[in-house]
C-alpha cells in the first residue's frame, strides 16, 4: 500500500490476547447459532412447537441464519493473515473486531426476537413437549452472546485510540495480501491493490454489492419456493424484492461499518465526501430497503392498522403492494428529512465511487 502510512499494532501489545479470544468466541457463537437456527427452523417436529415459527419472528432468523455465517466466514478467512509473533496493521485488527461485533449483533437481534415471542406467548395453541426445551436452549446462547459482546468491548478499549480517524486500509487490501499468499502466480492485474481487478471492484463497490444481492436473493427465493412448494409468480417476485432489500441494505451497511472498500483514486488518495443530496439519497435508499422486509414481516399488523380494523393480508397482491408502498414512503420521507437536517456547506463537487 504505497504512499500511505499504516499504523501497526506491536506483537506484544496488551490488546492482542483479548482480541484473539473475542474473535474466536464470536466464531464459536456463530457455529452454535447456526446449529440452533437450523434445528429450530428445519426440523418439522421441533418447529411445530416453536413460539417463533411464524412472522415476524421467523422472518428475522430466516435472514440472520444466512448473514451470520457469511460475516464470520469472511472474518475467519481474513484472520489467516494474522501471525501471533508479528506486528499487525491496526486497521486489520479493528475491522476484524467490527466483523465479530456485527455477527454478535445479528445473533443478539435474533435472541431478542425469540425471547419476545416467548414473552407474548406467540402461537400458544401449538406449543408442545418440545417448547420448554426450545425456550431453555435460548439461555446458553443468550449468555454466550452477552459474553461475546463483553469481550469485544474490552478488546476495543485496549486498542490504541484513533478518534474519528478512518482506517488506513480496508478488506480489499487484505484480499490482495491473501491472493499474493495463496495464488502468487495469478497475473499482476488481478492482484493489484489500486489498479487492476481489485481496484475496479473498489471503484464500483455499490454495483458489485447490488450484483451480489441479486444472486443471493434469487438463491434465497429458490430455497423458499422449493421448500414451500409455491406456484404464485407474484409471491415469488415479492420474496425476491424483499430478500434483495435485506441483502443490499446489509451490504451497504457492512461497507460503512466494516470498511470493506474505502474509495480511492489511482494514486491511493480518497475522493471528496458525498454531497448533501447524495448523502440524503444514500440514507433514503438504505431506509427504504430496510422498510421492505420490515413491512413483509409485520404485514398483518400494518394492514390492520391501515384498514382501521382487525384484518390480515390474504393475497399475494396485497402483500406485494404493502411491501412496495412501505419502501417508497419510508425512502422518500428519509430523503427529505436527511436533506433538511444536513448542512448546505457540506456539499462536495466530486461524485462518490459507483
């Protein structure tokens, strides 16, 4: 990474042992969560007595069951660059911890959702002899989640303070390091950090996130359609749209939080920040995408609120319309609120990377 000063964390720094334990514990938590999620959602005998077997509770775990292993797997691959006896770039340690925190937050969101289902006695009429064991299984997983979060906080506190300064490197920098290690014979154009394939991805990270989200949403919808034996095209299209909203919003938030790709020009310098309208549009996009799955999971409650009486979404058309309108309304509202709240002098003439 030429022309950029990379701050290093010494091999004997006091934070290193805590960071190591926090990272590995988050991986253990992810494995336990995936096992829990798979059994409680895929085993029909167990699922039959689950308090969280229906939306909105089931909608949460149906996506976190995909997202948690994806985040932790990426974290583990990047951890292979760590060497206990060598100094490490501070940005790598910081971003690995951020990934572990994201995984833990996703698990915690699922735990809160499941405990809420128990508290409100959701689907009480179908509870059976499996239900007490299901509720009991939440206890060790919840404790492990809290322990993981506590260790992550400790690890961050032990790292050198950097204030509001953004990381000097990103995940794509380490992707180049990984490719240099595992595939040194690849053409230099594929392994170049600022130019070549990696540089192209960095400059078009939003487009690549959209492409990945399309592929993921189609895969997710295929699994749902096959398992549920759906035949309604509108219902399938709605699931594609909802899942795309989840995956694309997750990709954008992940890039902002984890620093997957920090925009740079050909010389390695960062471009000017987004302008006022661009920031508002970016926030509106994320808010609208999040509103779509939220409306999908809460469809009956929202529908009865809008209709003024107790009613449920009964057709694919109603569900598709509710999801689309919710995304548009929240997106436009967020855009105008963000635009009104931002400062005009913050505008920048340069466009962000695509």
